[in-house]
C-alpha cells in the first residue's frame, strides 16, 4: 500500500485555501486524514473533501498533532504565530504568505525551477511558496536564464483582484453590477467609468473600470512591498543576487489570472526563435504566440488551469541581448494553491 499523509489546510475557507483543497482532490494527492482550519468565525462550518463532509476547526497551537503536511494560507501573522507550532508537532509546513520567504533557513520553491532547494526544509520544518507574480515570472525566465544568464529585468504586472482574496472579488462584482444598474436606469449622462458612486473597501479607489498602480504597502524607496517581493524572491529562487530587477505592480479589474510584460537583458544573445524553442520545452510553460492570428496569452484562457502561458516573444529593438515577453498564469492556482501542492508532491516523492 502506498503511504498516505495527514494534511492540514490552515485558511481552508479562503480563496487560496479552497483552491488548495480542490487541487489536492484533482491531483489525487495521497491524503490520509484531512484537517481544515480557519478563524473562529468559521468554526463548525462544514466543507467537503472527496465527497465527504469535513468540519472546520479554529486554528490553534494544538491543531497539528499527527499532521504530516500543513498547507498555510491564513495570512502572514498566522504563519508567524502557528507555523513553528506545526513544525514542532512534526509537520512540514508549506506556507503561502511572505512571512518566511526571505528567511535564509527556509527554502523558497517553484518546483519547475528549483525543486532541489526543498532539501533545506529540515532547518525549520518550513518551505515557502513565493508570491504569485514571482512564480509565473520565474517559471518563464528559468529556461532563458539557464541558456543566456540574465543581467536585468524590467517587469510591469496586471494583477487580478482575486490576489486580494474573496472580499475584492466580491467588490469588483458589486461595482460592475451597480454600474450596470445605473446604465439601465437611464443615467447615460454620467461619464462611462463614473467614479464616486460605488462603495469601495478592498482598495483605496474604485477598481471597476480602473487600474491601480498600488499593490500592498509603499516602502520608503517608492516601490511597493509587492514590487520588492518580485525583486528579492526572484534573486533567491534563481540563486543569483547579481540580477537587477525593477517592477511596477498594477491591480486591474480582472477576476482571475495575473499578466506580466517582462523586458529582459541577457548576458548573451538569445533570438526570439531560440527563446520560443527553449520555452516550448520548459516544464509548466505553454507557448501561445501567433500574434498575426490574434493568438497570445490571455487572462481568461489561463483561468482555471496550471500552465504559465508565454507569448509576444520578440527581440527588444532598443538594446543588445534584450527580449520582451508577455506572461499569464492563474494567480490562485499556479500562483498559490497548485504550486504549494506541487511542492508537497516533490517533498513526499524525494524527501520524506
Ligand atoms: P481570504 O480569501 O481572505 O482567506 C483568508 C483565510 O485566512 C480564511 O480561511 C480565513 O478564515 C483565514 N483567517 C483569517 N484570519 C484568521 C485567524 N485569525 N485565524 C485563523 N484563520 C484566519 O484570503 P486568500 O486570498 O485566501 O489569502 C490568504 C493568504 O494567502 C494571504 O494573506 C497571503 O498570505 C496568501 N496568499 C498568497 C498568494 C501568493 O502569491 N502565493 C496569493 C494570495 C494569497 P475565515 O474564513 O474564518 O475568516
Ligand atoms: O495581490 C496579489 O495579487 C497577491 C497577494 C499576495 C498576498 C496578499 C496578502 C498578503 C501576500 C503574498 O503572498 O505576498 C501576502 C503576504 O505578504 O503574505
């Protein structure tokens, strides 16, 4: 009989947690006992796993007895507070928050890119899942990096509201419904993206029909925390602190899937044709690149699946050894839930 593993999901009722549960089911992860944990607000709620009801319990220090793998997506504060308890109880924690990502004793892992780093989990019993925007970028960059080395990356993101959680998904829907209602009521004298009438809480501005160059808090250097995550995590995953990265992270009124325009300067030349060949053979990547027939990666095509889509591959006309690419992936799946479950798969296959 193949071994089964007892799995806890902390944050089971959230956008990422619910998707982790679905991905464990879809990928037929060898789960023995499953334990769903969330805040006291959700205590007693009943979710399902493989058709069986599972009651949600309050996340606490004693939640992890007998657990082999603890998948965390309950926010950074909970990860700081409870991941060490889970590790002490003998579980390996796979954490979706930024709490442990830059800890030198915690591996930061994208299975297509640096699966070997998982070996470092023993130091603290914790493995970190990178930020969603970093994950899809490094999946696309890795084969190019191995071929030509990278000097500098300039990236702009177009991030879906699901990255902020369920409340932001609901807010975009509510604002769009309010807009449609007003149009139906005949208020056609108002400007199309009329601001000021739609309640907003998830962001400092209305997100419907808008783009917000603001994700997470601003740092003193003028970049946001989200942008600096992309800088620091990319260097850690590729194990190359010499790579220069400048990021601009933008929230757009899309429900699922982040898109990224990435400009790369390599150490050596890479033609667009060579890049297409390397990316076509890369794990987890699907090249979608026939622009003359209107074929390029789209958020709506990435939604619900696990590939990182890469297209608009072209040589940069403004510099030597430069390429431009457009990269799209489902931020809740490959950007969070699927990546975490893939880490668990490598962990049990090679390390436990
Ligand atoms: P969400 O939809 O708001 O869900 C939050 C989850 O955390 C819910 O299950 C919630 O339980 C639980 N929670 C909140 N406060 C808690 C507490 N005091 N004790 C126990 N559980 C608590 O958010 P989400 O989008 O799923 O994101 C959750 C976390 O995942 C984020 O904070 C972030 O750290 C991480 N994340 C990572 C990525 C990535 O890029 N890899 C992307 C998105 C999110 P209740 O339902 O009971 O409130
Ligand atoms: O905004 C997005 O699109 C991704 C958000 C990720 C996120 C949201 C809240 C807290 C994170 C993260 O994974 O970096 C965190 C965090 O810092 O843990």
